[in-house]
C-alpha cells in the first residue's frame, strides 16, 4: 500500500452542508433557519437550562440546606470487618485498612464501630472508637490506641 492509495474508512467523512447558496441548493434564502425569530438570527446559541425567557427551573425551586465546609468526613469500619480481614496479632491502622480493601481513603479520619464480634487479639491504631468497639477490642486482648 502506498500513500496515494490511502483513503478514510467508508462513512467516516461527510461533506459539509453549504447553506445560503441560492434556491437551487435547497438551502437558499433562509438557509434552513425558517422565518424570523431568535433562532434565525446570526450568532444564536442558548445557554444550558434556557427556557425561552421563562423563569428557569433552577430559579423557580427554593434553596434548601447548606454545605458545612468545616465538616470532617470520617470513614467507619465495624469490629466484625476487622475479625474477617485480619489475623491474630496484626497491627491495624489506616494503611492496613486500605490494603485490606475495607476503606478506599482515610479522608479526615477512621472510626471503629462496635457492630459484630471480635475474637482476635489486634493492635488497632485509628482516630476514634465507639465505646463498645473499644471494649470489644480490649476484651479480646488487643490494644485500642488513638492516633
């Protein structure tokens, strides 16, 4: 195959519709824009959500609530999850939880909740614990340290 034999794939190229080039073209006079009106004018383009001058939906609906920019996003993990994923004597911290697939990111902190049972002796180092989670970790012979 030579350079002069190359051609684009069938149907990948379309001819540009040349409008306003006389009545014989079928797109003459108004160039397919109809008669008068906003859409017939030069440079017409409407922004997203424009409803022809009617009060747009996003302005008709009331504003509600607020977004607290100081809120901390805490990731939670249950004691039962630690039981399933870790072995006896393991150290559990944010990095270990990510590697185990229990959380995606540590965000603003990790909190262990007390849902489920724990029989393994684990050394847990996270930002916060619920009261029951701390009791269950220590009852199993492990340590619950706050980082």
